[in-house]
């Protein structure tokens, strides 16, 4: 069948430009962490709130381990880059949806 329907999606999402393997591996990190940190009240653990600096520190530790030549996390076997991305996704969630009380960044 030839696509004949109209769907105006041009320029609306660049999600298809994100490498699929990256998306899948970040999902695997979330799944691995779900086993380590169970849901709270039916929501992923991080939705209960985490201070910004804890997530920033965790992301930096993963980036520094990758920078030092360690490709994969010793606990999950998944890329430190995917773990860092997972931390940044959780940080984005805290920043975009949660109380300002979790924002414990140092003043500039």
C-alpha cells in the first residue's frame, strides 16, 4: 500500500536523528537501575525527588571514568556514557517538573 494520508510532522521532532542504539542503551540503564532502585508509590524511584548536585555528581563520575579509559560500568556492563545520559535525563526531569527545593546548585 502506498501512503496516501496526510500527517504534518515536518520539523516537529528530531528524535529520529538520535542514534537508536543510544536510546536503547539508555533504556537498558534505566531498566537496570529499576532493579536496583525499586518504584516508590508506582513511580520510578527518581520521581520521588533527587537533589540536582547528586545527579550532576553521578553524571560527572561516569564521564570521568569514560575519560580515563573505562568504557563500561562495572555493575551493569553498559556504557558509562549511557549512564551519564541517564543521570542527565533524571536531572532534566527534576529541573522541569519538581520543586525548586531540590535545586542545590552553588550560586554563580
